[in-house]
C-alpha cells in the first residue's frame, strides 16, 4: 500500500515505570507518550500534518453547517464542544473575531464547501475514490470538516472529538490538517456468540464506543432471540419492538448502525419446493423487515450458518437475496437512509470458496456481502485466504468478490472461563490488501465491556490497515486508555488494566485456533525458575523475584477493582479480578513454601503450601452465569496457572513427607537442561528397554549428573545404574563416579578414588548407608554423544516372587538409528505407539537385517504377536518380504513363517501366530528377506505363553506356614496354584490376600479333605467371618482356610479361587480398522477424538465395552460440527451381552452417499448443532442421539449400513446419559455418600499425592450432608490419623472411627476422634488397639480432602511428663511477689500448657514448645520492688518543678524521664527494685541537668531604630550642597547600625546589651542628623552669607582640634574638608 502517514506518537512503548498513585511496588508498563504539539487520534488518520502554529479557541464559537449535514452529525459537534465547556451559536456565515467550526459536504455549494475550495487545496477525486473520505483542517481560527457525505463529515468531527479531549487549559489548539478515509467499507461487530445475550444497555454502550472510533455496524444476531431464529416467521411483540427502536436510534446517532440479522434457514426454514411456498415465505421476511423499518432499523442481514443448505441448491440463496434486494430498493423511496447492502452468511461459511455452494452464491448481486470466517471457524483476516477465496469462487462471467470476514474473536464460546484480552495481529493480519476485504465484523465475548480492546483494534485496523506487527502492538497498548475512560490520557487504572490483561489473552483451546500468546515477558522467567528448581540448585533469590512479579499483578488487579475508570467494565470482569487475588496468593504461597523448604523450615513450608493450595482452589470458585449453568473465571491460563500446578505438584512430594514422616518419595534428578525423549518414570521401572535419552546438546560436560533423591532418608543397601541408550550403548559418560548425600545438599563420593570408564552397568552392594540421594556424575567431558539412562535401581532384590522371570529386551540391527519415537513403545502394549528407524546404506534396509526380542531365558511360547508399521509419519516404511524366526542361542535360527506384504496399504500390519504345540525359545525376531529402499516403522512386539501366564508368584499368598505356595491374580479373580500334600496344624491357615478390599462374588474351593477346616474372610486380617455360603459374601480382602481343630489336617488343594465383582473403564473391543487412540471416544472429554484409519463398508462395526452394566436412557454420538469424517449411514446399537443388539440411533438412509458429500459437515447430514443440546454438547460440535431408551447395556457399537469410500470415521465421544459421571472402579475400601465428583475419586485419599483430593458431589449444593468411609485393610494398629483438607473450605466435619482390640469376644464400637477444624488435622489414638474404619461425616460444608494418613508402631506417642511436671510445679505459684507483666506471661504459658495437656492429639513438637515457653516464663519472673522511699522523694521534687522556668531543650529530656517515673508510680506492682532504683538515678540526673530559662528581652524598639537608621541611609546623599550630608556621615551611621544588628540577632542578648545598643544607635542617628547641610552651614562670621571671611577663619584654625564650631563634619579637627566645603560654597 502507498501511504503517506506521519507518525504522531512517539515509540516509548513498554518503557517500565512506577506509578505513584498505585502501591509503591506495583510496576507497570507505560504506553506511547504524546509528543508535544501532536495529538493521539484513533483510528489512525491516513495522512496528517502539523504546521507548527496554534491558536486560542474563543469562548463562544460560531458553527456553520452545509445543507445535507444530518442531525446526528450536528449532535456530535455539540458533544465535542460541550465536553470542553464551549458555547456556540449556529449561523450561515463565517464570523470574524470568533473561532469558526465548519462542517460541510463536498460539492454541496455551501459555505463550508466554498471555504475548503478557496482555502484548503485538495483534489476532488479524493472524495470520489475513497470511502468515507473527509478532510479536517484547523488553522487561522477556523476548525473545518468536509466530507464526502454527512456520514463522512461525522467521522471528521469524530477525529476532532479526540483532539478536543487532549486540549490543555486555555483551549489552545494546534494547527493541523488530516486527509482521511476508510480502507474497509463495513466495520463492526456481531452479537453472534452462544453465551448470555447482552443487555440493551450493553448493546447501546458498545455502539457508542464503536461510534467513537468510526465503526459502522453492529449486527444483531443473538442466539437467544427466538424472533431472530426459531420464531423468525413471527412478528415482534410491541414491547420487543420498543427495545429494538431505541437501539436502532443509538445506531443512527453514532453512525455505528444497528443491522438486524434474520436466520430463516435453521428452524422451519424458507421453502423453495414450490413457487407458491417461496413467495409466501418471502412475504413473511418482508413483513418482518417492514415492521423493523417502521422502528428505525435501516440495514439487514440474512444468516444461514449452522443450518442445512436448501435441497434445491445454493441458487435458492441467490434467488432470495436478489428478491430482497429489489424490495429494499423499493423501500428507499419511503426510507431514504435505508441501506441496500445485504450481509449473507452461508452454511459453508468456513469454506475456502471452492464449494459449489459458494461458487453459485457468487452470482448474487454486488450489494450482497458473502460472510466467511477465514477458512475455518476461528479464522483470521488473512490475505492468502482472501486471494484463494476470490480465485476459487469465480466462474465464467462472475469474477470472484472479496469476502466479508466474520472473525470469531474475542469470542470465548469454547473458552468460557477466560477473557480474551489480546490477539490483534493474530486475527487481524498486518499488510493485507484492503481491496481483498469487503468487510469485517468481530464476534465478541458475553462480557460486553471487556470487548472494547478488540473493538478498538478492529476500528483502527479496518480504517487504516496496519503495516506491521508494531502498529498492532501499539494499538493494543493504547486500547486500555480508551477502554477505561475514553481518552488518550494514561491513568493508573488503565495501566493496571493493561498489566493484568497481558496475562488474560490465551484461549486454552485446541489446534482449530492459532494460540494467542500471553505473559510474554513473564513466561521465560517462570520456565527458568522451573528448570532451576528441577536441577536442585538454590532458588531463593529467583523465588523472591517472582514473588515481586506476582505481587505486582495482584496489586494491579486490586487497584482496578477499587479504582476503575469505567465501573461497568469492573463489574463485568469482577470474577476475574477476584480470581487474580487468589491465583496470585497461590503462586506466592508456593514460592514461599519452596523458600522455606530450602531453608529447612518445615512449619513455614507446610503453612505456605496449605495457604497456597487453598487459595488456588478458591480461585476456581468465582462463578458467573453462562446460559443455563455456571462457569468459573480463570486467569493466566497459558503460563501462570501451569506454573502454579507444576509448583503444587513438585512441592507436594516434599510437603507430603513433612505431613507423613514415613512417606518416601523418590524423585529423578539431573542437571541437564534439555528435554529428553522418554518418560522419567522409565528410570524406576526396572525395565532396561525403557529409557531417557538427552540429545541437545550432543555432549556430556564435566559435572553432568543423573540420580535419585528421596523425600526422607532411606537405608541404601545397593544401587545400580544402567547407562547408555538402547539404540547405542556408547551414549554414556566418558568417566564417572557415584556420590550420595545425607542432607540433600552436600554430595560425598561413595567409593573414594573409584571412577568408571564408559559406564554401561554399574552395581555397588553391601552399603548400609543412611542417604537422601545417590547420583552418577561425569568426571570427564565427552563430545559428540547423547546421554542415555535406562534404569536406576536402588535396593534391588535379587530374589523373585515369580515362578518364572520374564524381562525381555529389544534386539535389532545396530546400524539403525531412532528417527522418531522411543523404543520402549515397542513393549508398552499399545499398538498406537511406535518407533520410526532411519536406515543407512542410502536409506536402504538390507536383506538379513532384523528386529526382535531377547526373552532373557528359555520360555515355552504359545503365540507371537508383532505389529509392523505405524500410523502417522512413516506409515508406509515397512518390509515387503520378511520371516519370523526363533532361537535358543542367538546363533542358530529356525524359521516359523515367511511373509510377503508387497502391495499392502500404508499403516499397521498385525502379525499374530499361534502354536498348537508350544515352542521353546530364548530369542524371537523378524528378518528382512530383500533389500528395500525405505526407513522402517514398528509398533508392538509381544509373546503369548501359558507357562508365564500360569507360573504364579507369592505376591497374593496368605499363610502362616512355610508351605511353598504360589498365587495368580487378575482384576476379578485371585487364586492359589493347585498343590498336593498340604498339612495344616491347629491354627495354621492358607489363603489369598487380594490387592485391596473387594466386592466378593463367589469362592470356588476344592480340597480332598475338609475335616476341621473352616473357610473365613476378612476385610482387615483382624476381624474374621466364617463363610457358610460361597456365593453370598461380605466385602473382603483376605480369604483363608484355617484348621480350627486340635489335630493336623492333610489334604490336596485342587482349587482355591476367589472371584469379585469389578467394573472397568470403557474400552474398545473390536473395530473394522486400526485407530489413533480408541479410548478418546469414551474418555468424557469432548475435545479429544479418535480416528479409525480406513473407510467403512456395509456391515463394518466399531464395538466398545462400557466396562459395566449401565441403564442407558440417552446416547449421543458427538463430533465437531466441521468434522468431514463423520458417520453418514449407520446404526448405533446397545447390548447387554455383546451378542444381541438393539438399535438406539439411526443415521442416514442406508444408501451410499456420493463423492460430492466428501466435504459435507455433520449438520448437512442431519446431525443436530451443539447449541440444541441445552449446554450438554459444546457449540462447536454436532451430534445425533437416542433418547428415552431405558435399556440396560454393557456394550455399544456402530454398525455401518452403507459404505462411504471417501472418508474415514471420527468419534469425539460416545456420550452415555448426557455425560453423567459413572465410577469406573468398584472399590469397597471407600464408601462415599453421595457419590464423588468426577476427578475426585475416594482413592485419592490414600494415593500419597497432596494435589489430588476427594470431593463429594453435592449436586450444586442441593445435598447438604453426607459421609465418606475409609476401611483399613491392613495395619489397623493405628496410633495416629492425619487428615488433610482444603484450607479454602474448612468443613468442621466429624471424624469417627470404628475401633476394637482385635479379640473375638469384644464388640467393636464407633468413637469420635475429633473434627476437621483445620487444614491439617491430627488425631492420636492411645486407647484402642485397632482402627478398622474411619468415617468423615459432614453437614453444610462438603469437605475437599487431600489425604488420610495413618501411622502405626513407627509413630512414637508424644510424651508430656516433663510438661505436666513443670505445669504442676508452677500452677499454684502466687503472683503477689512478682511483677504483673512477668506473672501474666507465666499465666499465658500455663494456660497454653493446660490446653495442650488436655488435648490428647497434641504433637510432641507442640508439647516441647509449650514446655520451652513455660521454662522461659519461669526464668523471666521478676520480684516486685518494695523500697520506694528515695523514689517518692525525687518524684515529689520532679513534679513540683515549673516548665516555664527552664529551657525547652533541658525540660524535654526531663519530662520524658518524669513521665516514665509517674507511670511507674501508677503501676508499682509491675516494677522490680532495680528498675525503681534506676528511675531514681535517671530522674535525679535529669533534674540536675535542667537549665534555667533567661527572661526574654524586648528587642522591638531596637529593631525599629535599626530600620529608622537604614531608611536614613537609603534616603541620604553625601556632598557639599544644601540638603546633602557631610562626607563620612553615612559611614559613621552604618558602623553603629551594624553593631546594633549584631546585638539584635544575638539569641541570648541581655536587656542591658539591648539598651546600650539602642542608646548608641540613637546617638549615631542624632550625629547623622546634625551633619545635614543647611543654607547657613559654613557662615562662621554670621554675616548671612558664605564668603572670604569664613574661609579666613577656617584657614587660621587649620589643624586645630579644639575649635569645634568650625568642625563641619564633626571628625574632631579642622582640615582640608572644611577648606574644600567653603571654597565650593563660595564658588557655587
């Protein structure tokens, strides 16, 4: 673009400054400052120039309007002047002596037009070629605006509005000229989001705001207005019309016009089947529009988005739009200001112009704007899209037209918890050719006022498209001033609003929208901190810096909350402002906790962690109404919240060990900063085939380490490091040594002087060390290498509970290199993960290359399963010809089968082989049989072995004998391996210990002799119940067969099998083709999706197991509303047994769709839009459903009833009962009433993780009471119970326990342990041998419980004997002998001690602290004073003294001491004798130090005399003439004045000194006055004149000192002065 734009704003963007009005440490960022003489005008004018002059605006202004200027423009002029308190009159001519304000229309022939023609040079083509063209001229006392029409003139006046807002006091205005126009014709916003509709006040305010920045459209299309959509055929009732009329009037007044949009295509749509029906429906639209025209609406739009296209094709769109155009043109005769422009949004609004629908729509007349969202729903104003659209849409005779952009920004429909406060250049691309844009409307958020930053952006952009990102950023930076208070002035409020908005930009959405970046300056600091924290380095200074950052943000939010420039904005975003407070408390608290951990302060660490955790929970409670439910505000979603979550997770490990001293948490540590491939959990999985590999940088520095740290000390017996990558064992350190740490800080060499060269496997045993960590550290650098870590095994046990060990490892050709993925994926049991290998030899895999498994030992195999290839990248990189082989020695190989997959499609090939006769093998592999020019992909390797499956282990054996028994366990069955020749003596037993308490269904027991044997079950191993009916069972974890007789019992065990009722997570059973993540269809998350990677045929199925029997009332199949890979023809069916199926949903007609349906969306194939689901399905989705099904089902499947060869199949969710939460585990360990909320499972109570919790589902507060019971299944000898609940919602729930002593004849009982009155609650059990169950009963406040921790024998009961003894010793002590304060301190310590002694749950730490406090209070007891004789004497003397008699300085010191003495006199009982004696000494000394005050002397007369003397000096002149003074007179007086001033200024001058100075100065003044020359002065002979006789007398007495009558100047002698004086008088 060719532009001549003079920048009028200086670029001091983002200059840091501190705001004085804000809290002193609130740092914000300043925007561009206004350069002197320049104005900040938005939208930026196309061209503006300043002459350098200025003039004063007169108090009264003369306004001149040309004909054609409408009342709305005139009203805008009045607003501008009134805002500056300027009065005006309107006339028909320019008036000299006044400031003239001219508003006219080009070529109108009016006064203003003539003025511009004569005085303001311009080209007339400017108004013909440019849109909304106007010129603003300010010079020589004339403020002029001329426009292409009245609307253009309005925009010019709006420019002046921003100028007048910046006038300084005195109303001086700079001389300038702006030649301006819009680059985009249609500029505005549409109310098209799915949230709560704006109020009419909201709409009016936004129209006014838009009008201030030259927007010209507000499109009314609220989803909730039935007359806009569902009742489009009905006319508006009168009360609704009055509301519309008011808004239309606001739009007319602001030129931001109200555009009414009608959606006649979704509900009971316009009919095109017959001409009669069409004309009838067209008449309905005309009647609707007529009604609106009569109520001041002057522009219309037609919408067809999210609705099916007419069956007769897109030409029906064109027909309707053409007919409406004709009708609008006819109406212009009645409504001259009616716009005939028609916005039309087609159903293919997110297309690129290539569809037949859009090509046909392009045939509509030029007044029709085709609304597009930029190529996708969350599209952008993008030139590439515009070019493609215009090219694609064109057909012969119908060139492509520019799109009208509907931009879904800052719309938050799919990010409801957030405010979208930025994204300027992301959605509005700089540099776009404006000719490629017909119009732009933004679709905003439901928080009306929060949209103003974005509206400010579109107003600026659409008027004068930004050239670069810097202009976009400048606009964003400035927008908050105008959003906050509507002017260019920066205020503390606008600065605060901008500061928090930096962190409220990202949408937190999926890949359908380009992510917006927030927290740009803060994010690197957060990442750096996390890396430093993970490295184990000191973080204190960094944490303090971040605390300052977060404090700044917190104060900014608080400042805006309390000092908004616009209260409407504050009130609408109050939820986010509140959220800021708690979110920052969380961040700050976690950082303080991290500092406390570093400093070893456990109490502060827990306190800050708990507060932070509670604050973070509270931050999620600021709910606002959204349509039919509540959403909760969230801030800092992109970086701040993930940082908080990460800190909470990391700190929970350490905090957990503080709360639970027996908890040992192992954490992998390394100082490598790069992100490795693989999962850190691989390091501790005892599986060498899994790994971490560090690749960047490709070197290992000295000091690089890997290792493990523990939350509490452990005893280290042995340690093993397995280093090197599986793909290259040499990816390890050059030299290294092992170190350990005792305190977590200082590292000590484990083996002094021992170094390992190129370590692969290192193991050190027989250590017996108490450590908190162990690591392997490089002692020599190594270049050009990755760093591989396969395993770190600590205290590894060599013996195994398993009958047959199985530790397979990968074998393959060494020349391959891993290009993508991790080799652990080949053994993870997941076909959807894999590895992509790069082959050498010119990217060729040679014949003989192989990949397979080393089984670790000889194993009998019943089957083998290999998955070759993978989905995604490299899906066709597979061998064509290969063979399956096995070996016992890795040298001699036997071929099982050869394969030829030549021509096989891309993707995965599953190789499954079963053997009727098991084969014995230690190695299995696939071997390539021909050279092939490809890289290679593999997904999974597995074996099937009944030997392994049935080998058994000792993990679930439960016995008190030495019998060699083995067990097998699955989720729903646990059994003993059949064993012969078992002998049980009295009281001995055999049985199974299940993995947890289970819902037992039945027991299968087969033994050869049951005499004297009883079958029993128990939940906890203490309380036993005899089983009489093996099919009617109580919940249990232990089942045993015990000999209750007095004789030994011998028998053979054929079967001991315990079955339980289980439920499972939903899972895929079978599908017609492979997939990319089947679980995503049933994970409850509608944002995830699975794609089945092939086109369906008739009869194909996708079958899911729901994991349990469910009563299904509603079933939905959900996909995105843009998803082209949706099911077109099929049935979704339900089954209880997987055999018999019942239809729940029918999709399509069972007839194959054509290729033209390839790009159809679900809505076009009969699906419902998400907005029809009542908030259950998101508005970006579509669905089909079956309702009122009332069918029990375990399985659900999709049965395809017709093929569709052009698309695959996607499922976002198979939603059961509208997403109702159903637990996927049946665990009687916990009994929750009511059921828990999703994501807050009861099992979280015992998972050792303080970031997960249990929370009951109160159904939004409708349930006001409930309970959660935890049943202990082992270690019931509980000494202490710790319960951690959320600090943000203290429940005060009752904590009950079912207790007993474990004997058969004693009945158990429920007792109360206490209440949950704190975040951390500790209960000590001294009274009962066993706690079997813990129940938490709540009312009103539902608890959010993080953890229940039980401690057994390892917990030492607190001992309070010393405290009790000291308490008993001091409790009866009399206070009469002690000072009141010291005895009061003792009493407080005694009361605290008693409280702790009375509390059976007091910890040892509390007891010790109380004892320490009590001892200190005793030590500090002070005996009272008893001798007050001297004190009373000196106090009496002190109180008798009079302040006026002493100097102020000495009295001030004395009075402080006297005050203290008087205070002591009032409270003698609180002073010791030493204190009283010291007061006597101090008071006596202060009395002696008093200085007597000298009486103040009166200097007034002396001062007046000094001033009199100075006045004489000022008024006098020395000379020989009458009226002058003799020479030296002034010097003599000056000397005496100076002496007098010296005395006057002396602070301690005495009265005598004052009087002497006064007398001396009076004499000096008298002498001075006597030296005044008069007519007779010098007439010594008395003859009435001065003559020669007088001179003779003087001459005769020269040198005389006694003849004073001749001494004229009183200097004590007759000298030359007298001769000169007489001579001068004689001569003159």
